[in-house]
């Protein structure tokens, strides 16, 4: 059992903290947002995630506490995980402001500390950040050299909606590090995880994260482009992706055609890799296209709808606002460009989502929201399915005109059109 401090309690930080506490470590979660700290200490999850409430009931106060006192947390723990946000700037560059300020604060505490301490970067940072940005800040502000403290790059691979499950049972644990002493500590951190540990250098670990997310995003844009061709030929893309996915070299995963990818990771990570490539003078032809196909997909959907019906003044029911089922997160959700285009077409929108309505009301206060999916259907002439929520899969659409962008319906209603199936 180790004492672990986790800095930043967003999706990644909170799940990491609760996950390590469930695995038996003693955890302190640090955030400069005092409201979040109070919520955590009151066993109230600041985000919606399956199983998180039950897990927090188990570990908060016994194994896990939250505070804003970063210095004390570093002094009282063996390992500190940096999990603060790395949002994208306009040009797609990875914004390291929070990572830099937290690295400095950790270094000031390291200066006072005698015992060996390991700093772990878990936030998604572009390759060379750990070596060229974090390490100099730690050495420069602690007066210590690497080796007197440890440094590791340990990217997260959790999916929203399955975050706790993915954290506790990852396909692999990527550990970019330099020294044996650091390796020993990280093996102890993950001793209760049965997943394979993959050791490499700092930059390899950073690139593994970007390359993984970018390839998954590429698979999605690929099947969407093939899907658009299939649609013109009257072929069902899902039958095609099933056949393609039986090839072990391809695998059936992430070949679900639809409205495209959203969320806090894929769009941001592909953009950051493109901007890093450009900075290095590398042409990113493929990655540029992955983003372009993804940007175009909502328009492809609207064109399909407009080829079948008028939209001006029509009551359009929108089912699904979150970027995917199982989360309240609307970051880069594909529903956003669809709603924007519907408003341009002067449609009358009634929207519903099991979890994400409060978040979408901040984005579109001007549209109406329904309490249930059935109420949305009953009050609308045209229904759009934009997010893969299971609870939408067996609704009664009566004789309404239904346009489906996620192919989740068990039974296709009479007036039905699939985006590319
Ligand atoms: C973040 C990154 O955005 C993502 O790239 C990376 O893969 C994982 O971590 P997420 O957990 O979703 O993703 O971040 P976010 O929801 O922005 O939470 C970051 C938390 O850090 C916030 O609670 C914020 O209050 C906190 N924070 C930020 C600090 O405690 N100190 C700081 O200096 C900055
Ligand atoms: C992703 C990665 O899966 C995870 O490993 C990483 O740590 C963070 O980024 P997440 O953003 O939570 O996780 O969502 P994911 O389940 O990967 O879906 C991403 C987007 O792709 C969603 O908008 C989803 O609807 C879309 N998608 C996914 C498809 O359109 N088709 C698919 O076949 C799979």
C-alpha cells in the first residue's frame, strides 16, 4: 500500500483517485476548485459515471480524502499524479498552462522533502512535454536532479461511461520512465492490476496515447466515408463492418458508422498531433482528412434529411445530446453542429437526453427540452436519433418520420432512414 496524491479531479483525476483507493492505496485528491473538494469529501460525484457513487461510498473518508493543499499532499505522499486539463487552443495546440503551474508547485514541495518521491504525468500531453517541459520545471524549482526524485509518464486510456471499469481493468498499463527506483515504485502502484505493464521512454509513452486515439478516430472516419458510399449504393454499412471486422488484423471494434466522433479526447488529441506535426514540418495528410470527414458527417446527415423533407417550421424531436451514450458530457458532441444547422433551417426543436440536458442548456438556452424520449416523439413530426443511448433502442416511434444517425434501434419504424445503412 502506498500514499498517492492526485492533482486535478476532472474525469481522469477523480477516476484515478477512486480507482487506486479501491485497489487499497491511501489517496488524497487535490483540486483548486474548492466546490469540487467539498463535494468529494461529502461523497458527491462532481461528474456522472457508472458505479462512481457506489465506489465513493466505499472509499471516501476511509481510503480517500480531498483537499486544495497541494504542498501538504506532496509532503505526505509517495507518488503524485498530474491529472489537470490540457485543453486545445484555437490552432489545435495542446495548452500546458495547468500542467506547468502544477509542476512548479510540486517542485517547491519536493525542495522541502527528504524521501524519494515520484511525479507521474497522466494528463494527455504532446510528445516531449514530460522531458522538455515538466522535468526542467521540477529540477529548476526543487534544486534536485532526476534520480533524486522519480518521473513517469503514464497515459490514461479510460472511456467516459466505462471510466472506472476501464481504469481498474486496462488492456495495458503504459509506463514511460528512466530509473529503476522509479520502476520499482510504479510496479508497487500497479501491483494489484493484472494488466500487462509496458515500459518505455517518456516520449514513447506520450506518443502511444496520441497514436492510439488517432488510429481509433481514423477507424471511425474510415467507416463513415465507406458508409457514405454504401448509402449511395443502398448497401447496409453495418453488415459491411461486421464482415470487415472478422479479419483479426482489423477487429470489429470502432467500426460503428454514424454521426462521427466527439468527446474531450479524440477531436482534441488528433488536432494536437496535427499541430505538432506541422510544427515539425511534417505533412499530416491522413490526420487532416480524419478531422475533415468528421466535421462533414453532420452535414451529410442534414442533406439526407433535407432530401426527404422540409424543415422550415417543422417540429423536430432531437433524441441524444451527449457525445455518446452513458455520459452527461457534451464536449465536441456531434449533436451541437446538427442543432446549429436545424436552427439555420428554422426548424422548431424539442430536445431530450437522459443525462446531458443541463449541460446542453448552457450551449442552446433558446431551444426547448423534453422530460422524456416518448414525450419528444409524441410532440414532434420528425425525429432525429443523434446519441447511442440504450434507452432509445426500443421506443415506439408510431408513424413519425425517423432519421437515425447511430443505428441503435432494435425495430426499424415504418418511416425510417438510416444515415448510412
Ligand atoms: C484531463 C485532460 O483534459 C485530458 O487531456 C487528459 O487526457 C486527462 O485529464 P479531464 O479529466 O476531463 O481531462 O479534465 P478536466 O475535466 O478539465 O479536469 C481538470 C481538473 O483539474 C479540474 O477539476 C480543475 O479544477 C483541476 N485543476 C486545473 C487544478 O486542480 N489545478 C490546476 O492548476 C488546473
Ligand atoms: C476515448 C478513448 O476510447 C479512450 O481510450 C481515451 O482514453 C479517451 O478517449 P471517450 O472519448 O470516452 O474515450 O469515447 P469513445 O467511447 O472512445 O468514443 C469516442 C467517440 O467516437 C464518441 O463520440 C462515439 O460516439 C464515437 N464512436 C465510437 C463512433 O462513432 N463509432 C465507433 O465505432 C466508436
